[in-house]
């Protein structure tokens, strides 16, 4: 059974998951597994091969083809490392946040209780951050921000989490 902690950093786009995850991994001397960097080249290539827009991360087709595989990649890589070092996984985990059994599923899979960090901030702060980072994957969100916020409100955790407001 792993002896090192597992941390999951969750929340909507632009709340600061990657920044917080890097800081947490540094503080813990942990492996950082950010969904945006660990799987990005493979996802982009797969989207192109499927004839889809390589920057898509929000469509039903992206979610059908890649979402579960991206998370499974992160979890398998975490499993390879937890015997040796703490692990910080960064990803939205939107669907999982609504499942009251998710922390137990993670505990059962890894043999340790995860610490789940849920980051939030004001929607206008999120929009400014997303705009500032200039990532082509975010363009669909920015084209109609009000629609994005209205159609994809941040998930509310169905279980206790470590809540972090990142407005400042």
C-alpha cells in the first residue's frame, strides 16, 4: 500500500489549478501530474486524427473520446509514483465532484485517502486569467463568456473538500 499522500486539485477553467498545483507539489516535493501538460500532445494528435478541432476540450465528442482516457492516464501515472513520492494531480474533475462516492473510489483504488482541493474564484477573474494566458483551447469559452458560464457552471463538491478561494 502506498505510504505517500495523494492530492487532487480541482475546479473550473481559470481558477488557478495549475498554479496552485505547482506550488503544492513544490511544497511537498511531490510529482506534479497536470492534465493540461501530461496528456496534451496525445490528445491534440488524436483530435486531429479523428478530424476534429485540435483545441477542443469542451464538446461532447471530445469528452466521449478523450475525457476518461486523460484521467486514467493521470491515475495510472500516479499509481506508478505513490510508492516513492507524494503525487499532486491537477484537473477539472467536474463530473467526479458531483459524485458523493468519488473520494471512496479513489481511496479504494490507491489504498490511501486523497486530499481533494477545490479551487474557486469570481467568474470575471476567471475570464481575465483565461484571456491573459492566451491558450487556443480557451477561445471557445471566450467567444461567448456569458454562455460558457451559464452552460457550464462550476461543479459543487458533493463531499468535503479543502476549499481555496483564489480571487487575489
